[in-house]
């Protein structure tokens, strides 16, 4: 990941609502969770949640799939792993 991509992801996760949503989705696993379930669990109003989901999707933290009339949000684990790897890449490199 580039510095710009990492900065964009961290900026989106720097919001308390988006961080809560992302953590909820990571806990939900690879199948993700329907928008209604996220809204109910976290108590975020629909229009506000939609805004947060769109921002996270824009930077690749989640993807949204339509299943009939339900929108399911799925965490992008590859993006998460890239973010963690970027942050951890030079861990302790400055220590002798």
C-alpha cells in the first residue's frame, strides 16, 4: 500500500462510528452483515450509516453486495492485512 492509501484508510477509521462499523463487520466474518443488522446493533440512523459505509467502501475497507432487497457489507480483509502490514513493516527497525 502507498502512504496515500494508508492515510485514506486511517482517516476513515479515525471516525468513531466508522471504526465501530468496521469492527462489527470484522467480527461478522467473511460473509459480512446486512445494513439493517449493522444499524440495529450500533444504533446509527440509516442515512448516517449509509454515509459512513460509502466512505469506507470508497477507500476499499468494505464492499457492498446486493442480495435480493438486502445490501450486505463485507469487510475487505486483504485491505486490512495490507494496512496492518504497512504499519508493522519497519517495526523496531531503528533499534540496534
